[in-house]
């Protein structure tokens, strides 16, 4: 990786530095201050592994300054809809040109622990988009605008990652110009390079995607020169998009209440009630409607299929809450790239002077210290108030172990599922490392069976389980599982990390 020194020195190292000197964040690598990147409005991204955030097109819709970008997204969907009406089935060449896009990996967003290469959109997303175009524009009089996210309500397997990737492709010209402006203002010429970029701008008159060239931050990753794209923080979400299937299924009663047409509302309510499952009352032994959440969700899906306008009433309901989206839904930077936490933990690691022991001894020593740092919260809350997902925990751990003498290979899959990390010092000295939330539904199965599977498949000498708990109930659960398996948290092969919120020392009496 190319490491940039400060702007005042006007120099840039052109070769990889020693591993101990490697940097993680854009600001470190390109020699600008973290505050400069934040003041510009961008996320100071990690260039070691993905940053767990996604672009939410609703946040683009909700902010007036991005109106042109949202109009562009809808204009492109409208173009595709009209083209399908005019030409019918498209040949392979046109289908690929209009519907298939690569992952915009240069933004470093997602859940890839080993670098920035995710799964991308794939042909399944293109097929879903093609077959559902008319549903984007149905009942436009109900909601204020059409929304790309409607696709995730009607198609299985279309989630936040696919919606984000597609949105990034459609607004790529904006991101290229946004990054180029920053780069020319704050970076040295030696840190920049001209890059040709495919499918940048869509020409609506000619009906073609045009390529272009931009001057962008340049660095080396895995022996290849690449560029970086900065993304505004205020269009990023952390877990899911604002218009999402899970949220849709949780708001059935609320959505019914927003339907102004009394006759339609009554029909929908009756259809919903008729499609609730039936169960036998344990006391009366008589059949009755099942009002469990599982039954209600199943009935709601059937109702939405019968009355698809429900989708548009839900979208209208979410549009009316756009102020809430802007205040509560945007991913705060400290929940995405852990910048203050990782920097502090890394500095703490440096003071430990851990030497090259065996991979197992090294992992035990490092995890013991990592556990103490996370649990102490001495002036800083390393695990944030909202519990992190397992994928986020893995990304955070990847960042804080990046300067290790040992190799931390991420999500290694040797046939029977990926292990989070294999820590090695040469071929013959390998230790497996698994990070789990105590709430994981497969925790017992993982503790019981996976260690031997990983040892066999990956030729591991040891495996270490690190279990993070965020509440008293989670601690009780993991302790119960350990008792059932006759295992103990020994801080050697099984670590328990207490991530419950701690009372500040200044507040204690």
C-alpha cells in the first residue's frame, strides 16, 4: 500500500512500507487531517476492509441538495420502463448495457472483511429490475415520488447491499466529481493519477452509457494501482434502507390506517383477517384466528400480493417521516469506521510489545488485552451504545489487528462454511478465531461442532471463540449454553467480552 506523508513534506512513498507502518484510513494514507475529510462532508473510509455502511436512495430523496440525483435515478428507471414497452424483450447486448453494473468497490462500503471486493449486483438483480419495472410506477398518485427501493418490497434477495450498489452506479458521476474536487484541493500531485472510468454518465438522447476520465486519489492495493471514491456521510445508512421489507412487514396496522378510501380500507382489512392462520385454543379446544407476528406477516404478504397499492401507501407513510429519516437513520461515522476507537486501541496495542510467539499464544495475549480495553471503557466507549452486528465486530477487529506481525486471513472457507479469521505465522502455525454475538441463534451449534470442523478443514492447531454480550439476558444465555456443553469461558479458548453499557466513573457515588 502507498503511504502518504504530510502535505507540508510534499513527498509520497512509492513503495510499500513495513507492515508496522501501514495506515488504515484515507486521511492517514493520503496525509490529510481526519477533520479535513469530515469538514468536507465525506466519510473517512478504511482502506483495509469495507466500512459497514450503505447508500440509501431515500436519504438522497429527502435532502433538497440532492434533488437532481434522485431525479436522475427516477429518470433512468423511467427510461428503462419506456424502452421495455417500446422494444419488448431486449437482446443480450442491450440487456447487459442497461441493466448490468459492476460493484463500485472504490467506495469501500459493505461487509467485506478481506479488502473491498464484494459480490456485486449479479444477473439476478438485473432480472429482478427488468421484470418489476412497471411496479415502480404504479399508483404514482399515492406517494410523492417513485422509489427504487420498492424493488426490495416485491423481490426476494434484494436487500440494502443491492440497492446501495445500484444507486452508487447511477450517481457515480457525482461521486467522481465530488472526489476529484477534494483531491485537487487537498492532495499532492504525486498522490493523484488520471483514471478511465466506465459507464459514468447516461446520454438519454442517444440511449448509451458514456465513459470518462477523472483525476483521483491513487494508491496501491495488492500490487495494483487503484483509485478511491469519497462518499458524503449524509446519504449513508448503517443496517437497512428506510424503505425496507422488514419494516414494511412490521407496520401492517399503521399502513392500513393511512388508506383514505374507506371502502378499499375495509376490503383490505377483511382480506387480511381472512388470511390469518387458524390455531386450536388450548383451553377451549376450539379453532380461532392466530394473531402471532408470524401469522400476521404471512397474511400481510398475501394481502400485499392481492392489493399491491399497499406498497405505495407504505411508501407514502415513509415519505411523511422523512424528517425522522434525516435525524435518526443516517449512519454516524463512529458507528461505521470506528475511527476514534481503532486509533486508540491500536495505540494501546503498540505499548504491549507483543513478540512473535506461537500463533495461539499470540492470539490469547492479544485477545486478553483486546478484552480488557473493550471492557474498561476508561473514558471512551469502544463498543457503541447500540450493539454491533457480528459483521461489524469482524470489521472492527480486522482494523485493530492490521499492524500485527501475524497474518490475519479473513473469512477463510475451506468447504464447510467460512471461519472469521485464520491467524498464522508460516504454514505450520495456524490458529482459528471466531467472533460471535451471544444472541447468535446458532451459538450452541457453533461451540459444539465447528471447532473440530475448522481444525480438520484448515489444518488448525487451535480455535479460539470470542463471544460478545450486550445485556444481562445475553450473558445468562451464553452461560447456560456453556453449562449444557460442559465448557467454560477460560480466556484461552473461549473469551467472553462484556459490552454492556458501563456507568461513568464520575457518576458513581
